[in-house]
């Protein structure tokens, strides 16, 4: 063993980075959902600010569909999309800060951001579904499940909760800007799906296309049920 | 497969384009002017008169602003109760008719809710200063609203649920036409 010659990294360049390969780390469904959510949230904000409340409601329903798909894809999708693979406990986060984390996909701290964003958006959609506008012209599809006063309160919270969503989005973008400065273009990876994978790291196990199709069908079916007014189509 | 994801989202957003028709501008609506003492002899008789925008101040202004706020809130509440009935499979038309009459009555009172001197510079209100810069347009929209409430009240006295829904949709558009242009987010 000792007699074998060993290559020694020079300067900052580690051997493993030099040999890392571009591989698929985000599958297509995950990337589509990401950019779809970004666009729909922007559109939801724009439409309600410009008095297109009907578009705003449909945009929210589209977000609901995307969230349901993402939830199922997080259970049955590609390895980097699965919650069980990227959500880690406090010890995993501590190890990450000590530089002991290696892998592809979300880092343990990035995972917290993902979960917080998805949860905040889900809460926002849920509030919107039971809200009504203050003029009695528009109602979320599930508003009749609760009282008129409760729907008004839901709308008030829906307006306030947007600030929470906005805060998380700003944090998310700030983190990406930080990584960019450090030389890691995360945005490009989220567009092409290709990221650097170090040798010895298990590559992404891609999900099955027919599983994605089943997740999609389920997402549309559940959204359709919500649009109909839920339980047996109404209160 | 992925194409179909994008495609179906396009469909779902296309479904969004199912808003109601824009209501036509109303004309020849008699508006009762309360709250003002001066006779409006020169004003045209068949619309919300210029006198509706005569200047008031002090306690009178405060009182009009309060009445406007309460009145608009009451209209909103009545509208919501109608909306909730009409969204259901078996609307209670008694509830709808009671609310429709209330809205029609309040809409007539609205002619006295927009005197000059009741804008955001005087107190907290969602009424934009644009109201008093475009009184002609505003008066036309207010008259259209009053026409829509009367039409809806009349349709609601019948039992044709589809006609009631259509008429309610037109009333909503009349509310929205004014609110989109002349109401700020500084209300509640």
C-alpha cells in the first residue's frame, strides 16, 4: 500500500472536483414543477393586484395541482425528488455545517427551505380555497364549507400570509445569489438538470415515466374534486 | 408525458377565461339625492346629478363617510349571502330576494355618498381622489350600478334561477367596474 504513488491535490483544487462529472441531478418533472410554481405565484400576485380575481382563483387551483403532483412525486419519484431522501434531522444539519455532508440534490439546509416553501404555499392555497372576496362576487371553490364570516377571515389571513411566502422566496433567491458568488450556478442546474456529481456519490435514480403519469392523473383528479366544491360536491 | 403536464396546465388556465359579460352603461336612471340642501335645478334630470358631488365638510362629511362605509359593507354582506345561495344546488330564493331588495335600496342611497370633501385627505377611506376628477364617468358607473340593482331585484322576485344568476353576474360586473377604478386598497 505504502509503495503506491499517490496523486496529491494542488492548491484549492481537490482531486474529486477535478474528476466530477456532469450528470442529471434534477429530473424533468421536478424542474417543471419548480418553474411552474414560480410562474404561477408571480401570475397570482399580478392578477389579484390588477383586479383579475377570476384568473387569480384559477391560478391558485393550478398551484394546487402542481403541489399535489409534487407531493406524490416526493414519495414515488426520482431519488433526488423524494422527501425521505432529502429531509434530515438536526444531526444531519449539524453534520452539514461541519462540512461532513456529501451528496447530490438538496443539502440538509436547502431541504428545510424546500419544505418551508412548499408548506407555506400549501397553506396559502388552502386559505384561498375557502376565501371569498369582500364584495361577494368571487368565492374560492371550498368557501361554502365554512361560514361567510370565516371566509372573510380566511381572506384577511390569505393577504397576510403572502408576506410569509414572499419572505421565504426572498430567502431562497438570496441563498441562490450567495451560491452563485461562490461559483455554483444553481439556477442553471435547475434549468438543465445537469449538476456536478463527485465520484463515489450515488447518482440520481430516475423515477418511472408511468409513475409520473399516475401522479399527474391523481393531481388533476383531486383538483377537479376541489373545484367541484369537495365532499360530495358541496357542503 | 412532460408535454402533457404543460399542456394540461395550459388547459386549466384557459378554463379561467369564464368571466361574466361587461355590463353596458346605464342611462336614464333617476337618482335620489339625499344629504344635500341645495336644489339641483340645472342638473340633468335623468342621471346622478352634479349635485351629488357638491362640497361638504366637517361633521357632515364625517357622517357621509361613515354612512358610505357602513352602506358598502352592508351591500357586500348582502351580496355574499346571495352568492352563497346561488352557488348551491338548491338556492333559498327568500334569502336572495330579501338581500336583493336591501341592495337595491342601499344603491339608491349611494347617490349621496360621494360628495366632494369625503376623500382620503379627510379621513380613512377607500374612495380614490379620482372620483372627484372624473365625476361624469363616476356618475355614469354609479347610475349603471343602480340600474343593475333594480334589474336584479326585479329578476329575483321571479323564480327563474338561471335568470337570477345571470342578473347577479351583471350586478357583480357593475360593482367591479367602479371598484377597479375608484377604490383603493385603503378600505376595511
